């Protein structure tokens, strides 16, 4: 019997963010809950196919469609959790220059400002998706990437440390579609840098405390 323990939506207290309204967040939490529900549903349906111990040839078309949607729904759930968790009321500013994140940004991009230009630039790309700052496991370097939808462009094994939703639903109640740069500015003014710092796994490994 395949295990189908279901996921429960997490709660986030993000009232009063700067430039991202409570109304937007309320709607966004509902969307996120939809992904949790759909992920649970998909896992249950896949388990039902496997109840007889195998996938028959005639089941293949339906089974394939479920499998294709898993990455979309799973990441729709997980990326939103990363996103909400790296925001807070009273956040923002730049990370401390002594922080591992700041030092990793300098080690990877020369300066924190260049890292920020690259991350912000990634978020301004045309299309619907996410800007991701990952920590690369071999060198501990930071690496900014674009994800289309929720699942295209993920790098397996890379550690997400800062996640920004740039689907239009993330800002359309507050800004016009063409005003994504304003939303990105608002996003930056609410970043919980402590949450980002805690996610680093590899930059901290240096015994001298210096990011590689
Ligand atoms: Fe979203």
C-alpha cells in the first residue's frame, strides 16, 4: 500500500507589508492552498492507479497526465512556501555586510549590488514564473535563475535561498502589469534576511567563516 499522507497548508502572518497589500496576500494564500490541495489529490490518484501493483498499458494516458502535473503542483506549493517565508513585516534593507549571504553575494558576483542587479533583472524577464537565488552545492556560490511557470528551469540539488514570485497574481491588485519593477522594489523592501541567512547550507562550511 502506497503512503498518501497529505500536506497541510502552512499559515503565514504577513499583514502590513510595504507595497504588497493585505488583499493581494489574502488572495495569494488562497491560491497557495489550491496548490496544496491539488498536490494531495494528484498523489491520491497516482496511488489509486498503483493499488493493483502496476500500471497497465490502458491506464498509461491518464497516469502520464497525472505524472506530468506533479512537478507543476508540487512546486506551486513549495515555491510559495519559500516565497512567503522570505518576507516579513519590518523586513527589507540590505543584508548585514558581515552576513554569510552578503559575503556569498560578494564572492559570487564581485559586489552585493551586482548580485542584486542580476536577481532583479531575472525577475523582470518577460513571462510568468519565479526569480530564484540558489546556493550551488559544490562551490557555495550564489546563482540566480528563472523558472517558467513553477517547474521549468529548476536546477536539481541547488539550494533555494531567496525566492520571488513574479506571476502577475503576485502584484496585479497593487500594480499594473507593466509595473513589475515597482513590485520587485516592494518585494525587496520586505525581505526577511534572517530567513534567507538560515537557508544557507554550503557558504557557512568554510572554517574561517568566509563564504567561498
Ligand atoms: Fe504566486
